[in-house]
């Protein structure tokens, strides 16, 4: 079975600091990779996705993620965070032949103005 | 446009009661997923429909859980003889199918007293 690990449960940063959230998965085959974000009081929204091709993918609001196949990782980055980035971030994977997503437990990001 | 709609947003029930949670997916989305999210955890897969066919129900935790999507649109997740451990947020997601990303509803927060 697939599993997803998010190493940081709670990250606290000041505005303009750089962000990197770790995500590792366990699965031997081809995977699709996702980062979802949940702002306070809102539903899960897709931040970015990787299916194939360039391992560096860019998403909305200045976020990017890099797929490193040899490390089974898909870390999320942003060069300069804003107060409005305060939210919970979930890494998720699925196999292309299966629709179900496997989620990490999430990382709560708090950005102080 | 309209997103995934779930009702009710909150449900409180006494242990032993039956509950029914509704999901109205995005129009035209053939795939529909149910997830359960316990406090402090990421969403966990329950079941998956493609149109009206339930293709995967391996995540349903017990035979007290039942889901249906009789006309390939609206879906209902039913929990019979609720237990305290059923308390969670139940998320519904829909997609166009294949590898298309899943769009999530706001969820139903179920509390069993």
C-alpha cells in the first residue's frame, strides 16, 4: 500500500521567509503527486500537481514543488511567504491506474506578519 | 462555477443512530470519492464511484458504512448504528475521471455523542 509522510506538522515563519515543506512517499510504481492547501474555513484546493515531464512544477500563488524520483520526495517550496499563506498543506499521491488519493497528515503553516 | 456541495455541514447524532450524508458533485464529473478525515490527520479514502458504479469500497471501515450513487450524480454516504469513533469530517471529491485532479467539497463534520 502507498503511504505519504510529511515531516513537519507545524511550521511557523515570518513574512518574507522562505518555505520548504517535506513530503516523502512509498510506492514502487509510477505515481501522480499533488499538493493541496486548506485555508481556514475553506475546502481543500489544488495547489499544484505532477504527472510526468519536468520534475519542477509551478503552481498557484508562487508555489513550486520538485519531484526527486530517487528520493521518493515531492517537496513544496516558496521563496517568500506571505501572511495569507497561513493554511494547512497536504501532500497526496495516487497511482495513475487508481483514482484514490493517499494523503499525508498535513502541515500547518503559520505566517506572522 | 458551482463546486462540490455537501450537506449537512454539521451533523450531531447520538450513538446508535443512523446518519446520511449527501454529496452533489460538479456537473459532468464522472468520478466521485468519499474520504474520512479524523482530527489532526489527512483524509483517508473510503470509496470511489465512476458514474453509478462503485468501483472501490475497500476503504469503508465496516459494514455499517454504505455509499450509493444511483443515477451517477448525487451520492449518499450512510452510516448505520453510529459509534463514537465515526466522529470525523467526511469529504466528498469529484473529478472528470482518469488522471484529472479531484475537487473537494467543504465536508460534513459528524459528531457522535
